[in-house]
C-alpha cells in the first residue's frame, strides 16, 4: 500500500520527509505510524503530534492505502 508523509519544523528532511510535497512510502498492510516513522529515519521521541487525513491520531494507528500522514515535533508550549 502507498501512503504519503509530510513533516513540519525540525522533522523536515528533503529526502525522507518533505514539507512542500508529501513523500511517498510503500508499506505492507497492518503497518502503523510508528513503523512509518522508523522507515523515514525519524526518532519517535521527536514526534509530538501525528495526523492521518487531517485528524490527530496516536502513533500506533494502523495505516491504510492512500493515507496522508503529517508529523510535527514539540514546539514552544506543546
């Protein structure tokens, strides 16, 4: 299945998680946001908020084909 990942603030990396255009990833059925974070090479402790299709979710959320995932770090006051 294919999902698209977009990162914000200090999580941005042009090759693994861009902020302008989402970065596509191929995952297997049953994989979670935590699996995607690991695949993208992001330290899970750096992720404060995760979104799937514009809804805030937990890192153990199972992803589906076509999901749009957004990740944000903790920033001032979060």
